[in-house]
C-alpha cells in the first residue's frame, strides 16, 4: 500500500529507520585493544587523532566519554612529540575537554601547544595569564591571536613589553585592550612606527590615548588618526598647542624665581599665547606668581591690584578680575577651586609645586565637575580645552 493509501485509510505509515550511527563504545574498545597489541608511535598517534575527533565531533554517553578521556589522559603524557601533537590538533576545538588536560597540553612544548592555545575554548583567562607568565614568546603570541582576548589577558600580554606580542595583540580586532594597557604601549613603543600604525587603526581608542598619539606620531599617521576616528579637523592642532604649553610650563618651573613673571606674561599676551589653559596649567602646578601676573596683564590692571582681587573671594574680587580678564565663564569654578586648594596647601606650610600638592589641586578641580574624571593634568586640560568642563548643572556659588 502506498503512502497515499495509508492517508486514505487513516493508518500511519511506519517511520523510516534512522541511519545506523557508528558505535562509539566499540570504536573506543578497538582503539584500546590496538594500543595494547601494537603500541608503536604511529599507532598511538593514530589513536590520539581518532579519539580526539570522536570526543570533539560525536555526542558520547557518559561511559563512552570517560573511556575516551582515560585514553587521552595517557596520550597527553606520551614520550613521543608526534603523538602529543596529533592529540592537540584534534582536541583544539573540543569544548568538553577537562581543564586539567587542556592545561597540560597548553604547557607542552611550543610545537605541540601553539595551535591548541590559539583555539581551545576550554582555556580560561586565568589559564591564559599563567601561560603568559611562563615566558614563551610564541605561546604569548598564540594567546594574542585568539579570536577573543579579554582585558586582563591583554594587560598581561602588554606587560611582557615584547614587540612581537604587542604587534600580534594590536592586529587582533577581537582583542579588548584596556586604557592603562594602551598607555603602557605608548610608553614602551612610542618610537616604533609599526606599533604606532597598528594603534591608529584600532577600531576604538580612548581619547587620552588619541591625544598622546597626536603628539608622537608622524604627520601621515596623525592625519590617518583624525580620519580613522572621525576627529574634528582642528583637533590635532589644538592638542599640539597643548603640548607646547606643557613644555613651556616645564621650562618655566625650572627658571630662577628672580625672573619677572609680568614681563613674560606681557610677551605671551602680545603673541596670543596667554590662554585660559596656560593660566589653569600654572594654577594646577602651584605657580601662583605667574597666574597673578597673567591675570593682571589680561585684565590690564597693576599686578598689586590683581593680587588683591584674586585673594578676595567676594563678587567684587576674584569674580570681577576673572570677568575683566575675559576668561570663559563656564570655567570659573575650575579656577576658583584651584585657588582655594592652593590656599589650603599654603596654610599647611607645604610647597605648592610638590607632587602631592599638585595632585590635591587637580583633585579639587575634578570635584567641582560631575562629568570630569581626569587622572592627570594633561587629561584635565584637554577636557577644559574641548569644553567638556562646565556642563554640570550644579549651581555656581560666588
């Protein structure tokens, strides 16, 4: 009777029998017997390939899986490298491999372990970090090439300071690199054109890293950086200007205190270099003398008057000279916070130029802005120059 006849009579046609599956248990017994009869290196390598493929591609019953793992565990300790190599190749994609076996394969010689390290889904971040610490550059490169690399692993790889490892990591679009790790790369490979180029091409770069690269890369890479990350056309020029201000203030800090800050401020003002960020940089570095001189020049008043007004926190004091100096209104709180912090430092008897004092001054400015989280003076000033500071809706207390 045909299938149509079955439907007509209401009888259900018998189901087609599934194709006969290979018996994994029988295959494992055969492999075990073969190893007992002819335990040659070729036989053991063939067994490693067979069992590895079976474990990776075939759903096994619990007893079959136990038998397969027992064979694998012996083969991972085989004296012949070709046997262990065959095993590693055939279990590198196996997601059910016990972590202990995975770690043993990963810690094997490079010829055995590298393909496994690069692919194995069983190796956790902790395992990978431990492998990085073993010191094998080739193992580190294999880890850097994995389809997905988490930040803790990337941190460990960057800490090796190996150009080969860092290059492999930056080439891998599946690698997540933390902001501190990027800065460490800049510190150790700032003059390496290959590393710089790879960093420029990363899909996402923190703004602080972009700013550092702007200062150090070639003109061609700078242009590519602006294009790759869709930065405003005048962004690089602005950052280069900030670098110039930083160098200038470093030179100023080393000058004898006998120099005339007002004469210097006048020269800077004449060349339009007495900018708000330069004055903020002076304050954050604890240089009250230059700040007072700069304010006097911008406000076009005698320096003695400027000092008195700056010291007066009332509406007719610092606020008045601030407005007369034509500084941005949205940055008033930043300047006032820095001045208050300097006053606190001076009352405590400490020097405003000390590293701890500078940190306190910067922290005081940061606390005034909910949206600002700078971890350095350079980052703080970049936020000021890009108008990021001053957006808080917190009311200004005069």
